[in-house]
C-alpha cells in the first residue's frame, strides 16, 4: 500500500517530513510523541491547572468522525484549557466514543480537573497512539490569534479509541 501523505483532511502527518513547514518554534511541540502534560510541566517547572470548559455528549464534526471505524454520531466531548496559573497555554478537545468508556476505562467519566494525559500515559494504562497529525488551526473564537497550531492524535486505551486535539496558544512560547 502506498504511503498516504494526508489523512483525508487538511491535517499533515508528523512522520511525512512536512513538520518543517510549521514555524520552527512550534515544530518540537507539534511532533512530540510523549505526554503533552508532562512536556509542558517540565517546560514551565510546575503543575498544570486543568480548566474544564465542556464535558458532555455531543455530535462529532465530520473531520473527527473519519477517525473512527464505526462512525459514532454522538460521543463524550471534553474540552479543557491547560493553564499555568490563570494563563491558558493549550486548548484540548477529546472525543471519547461511548464504547471507549466501557469495561476498564470507566475512570474516564471521573476525570474532573485531572488531565487526560495522566490516564493515557499512566504506567499501567495499556495505551498506544496512532500517528499524530498537525495543521495550522483555523480560529473559531474571536479572542484568539488568527494563526494557531494544533496536533491531533488517535489513542487506544485498552483497545478503545480516544481522539485528542491540542491547540497551542502563543502564551506557551512565552513561558
């Protein structure tokens, strides 16, 4: 099967070699394969605060639904800000199909202000991740800068899919 450069959307595969097209200051953030929570906490030398913006069942957008084989219509959508004190550094959106919460993944229902990365990257998590993708993010909120960068990764937690999109805010570079 030939190597696919693009994933049925405008997202770029990190392993395609195109990450160099992003601004140099964002390349390491876009291509990192470890826990973003841990990377940021090392960068800012303190624990992140998680501010939950939304945590409810919602419909997926068409770009997100392409990541799931069964194309779920409604999933649990969790949107959070990862902050240093009161300063937001990242907006994260997690798409968790109902089937991914069954069995041993019920702790996903009780995350509260805990970062999802703490579950995905826990030593006993039995998780894996697909190829991350990145793109210049189109702003959806008027108070945000017009050029933002984001990465998206499909994780498997105990064999169940969870899609995570992380939008990097300019304050992250200023920390």
